[in-house]
């Protein structure tokens, strides 16, 4: 009911708009021809009679007013729109905004990839230790060749991908990273304890790398153990 | 092998688990979303009926889409685990990129490449947020780190002591093994002393027994 009434109102308003536009058109069309006809008729009565010339003067005044009213709405909106300077300024500002946005996106991407993905210390140590274990024959004999490494014994993907680690600095300012992770092969599985420190030549070196094999038989294997160089003169 | 230890490997069975979990997430999330959307778009007086109808129409479709995505993602993740023989965040990033590209393959290679890049970036952000959250949670416990700092100097004097008899005695095998044992015992004692203060997720290395096999 309300919808139908609203639609009727819209139709009535549309008819009203059409009527107003038609009335405007009808008003505009007779205004254009009258001036030349009046001028032509005005010239003849001036040469013949004085009373007719006065009447034609009044009509010409009215025609001038109508012409002035007609010209204003046509000229005003067309001549007041400048295009080129505004377009150039807007384009420049948009370019600056786009460059700023791209800069922010690049900075965010750089921070994400550099700080969080490429350089976590625990994953670096984990990769080195796992490669050392996969290439070793003692471990390969016991648990088989394709050796998989994962962080925690769980079915959750995030838990398996997270490596338990601890980072500490000793009294000489050397940075140490300890990691624990699990390894699994076709014939058995085990747990790995590894610690590395950053040496004087800025390279990571093993402090210890202990593999505790739990299946198929229990065993402990020390693959790496750091012994500092000793000189009697110091 | 039929032992329960080897059946702990999650990868072939995890695909089915992830399909079910993804369908559940999609169905529940889609139900909530389309219920609210139906409430908003319905005329007054018929909101509940229209909302329930929208849920019944759209929730299974959203659940199905999530299940397809989750199943493909888990399959690619297991493939990456098998190929690389290690588990780290890169597996998830590659799996996300592969899933996005695979689902857009029928729209042409440019669209597939774009979807793969978008999937990879999305998973990279998710993994980055996870690692940042993990660092933030571990940083909230500074006390064990402060307590652990004085203990390593106790281990450091053990190293020269271990190396000195090694150089002095010059015994080829037993002396070297015994020296290693001393150093490891010192390190184990140092870390063993702080065992009660270390985080639960981190285990101190065990004292090695010398059963050479």
C-alpha cells in the first residue's frame, strides 16, 4: 500500500518535471523570432506616421529586456569552468599520494620479510643442525635415510613449525643460541639438543650437538663438541 | 612399520582433519555473516524468516569453499614437508601460494600468477604475525633470562680446565673422551642448575652416558 502510494507520488513528480520543461521550451521558442519582425515593421511606420513609431519603440524596449534575460543562463555556466590547471594539480597530488602509498607498502614488506622470516636465529641454527644430522652416517644407520625435522611432537601445524629456543649472551659478549627439535626417519625417531655461538669471524659454530635416539633402540651420540684452542703462553 | 610411534606422523591423515576443520570454520562463519546480512536486508516484520532462509541457502556453499581451500592447502603443505624433509614457516608460505595459483588456473596464467602471489604474501603475513606473537610472549618473561646470565661464567672456567689435561696428558683416545666428558658435565651442571627456572617448552640437554656403540 505505502509502496504503491510512494510510486504514484514519484510518477506525479515526474509529470510535473516534464510539464515544467515543456513550458520552458514553449516560452523560449517565441522569444527568438520577434526582434527582427518588429524591427522590420518599425522601419516602415517611422517613414509614414509618428503615432505608430512611438508604439514600436515601446515594443523594442520589451524585446531588449527579453533578449538580456535569455542570454544570461546560457553564458554563465559555460565560461566559468577552468579545466587544464585543476587537472594538472590533481594529477600531481594523486601521483604523490600513490608514491607515498607504495613507499609505505614497500617498507612494511621489507620489515616483515627481513625481520620475521629471513633472519630468525632459531631457524638458522635449526637448519644447520638438521643438515649436519642428515649428512651424518651414524644417525642414518640407526633411523634410516630420509630424516625429517620438526619443532614439537604435535599434530598442530603451528606447533610443529615452532622451534623451542633460548638466546643468551655470555660474559665476553658472545651470543649463544640453544635449540631443541625432533627428528624422525623411516626406522626410528629421536630428539636433538644443539647450541651454537657466533665466533670472532662472525660465523656460527657448534658448542655441542647431541642426538638422543629413542627408537628403535636408545642411544646418545655427540656429533659436535667445541674445544677452544689452548696456548701455554697466554 | 605397525608400531604406534611411526603412526604419529601426521601428514597423510592431517589432510582429512584440515578439510573437516575448514568446513566447520566456513559453515559457522558463513552462517553468522549471512544471518546478519539477511537481518539487514530484510523488511521489518520478516527479518528472522529472511535471515534463516539466507543462512540455509549460503552457509553450505561457504563451508564447501573453505573445505576446498583447506584441503588443497594441507595437501600442498604435506607435499612441501615431504620434499624438504623439514618443517618451518616456508612450507606454509609455499602451500598458500600454490593453493591460490591452483584455484585460479582455469582463469588463465596471468590470473593464476596474481592469485599465487597474493596467497604467498597473505601466508607470509600470517606466519610473520605468528613469529612476532611468539617473540612477544617469550619476551614477557625476562626473569629467567636475567637469572640465567650469571650461570654461563661457571661453565666457562671448565673449558680451560678440560683442555689443560688434554694437552698435558696427550693421551690419544681415552683422555680426549674424558676431557669432553668433563666439559659436557660442567655445561650440564650449569644448565641443570637453572633447570627449574627454564621455560616449560625448553628442555635442558641431558647428561650423556658413555655407552659407546
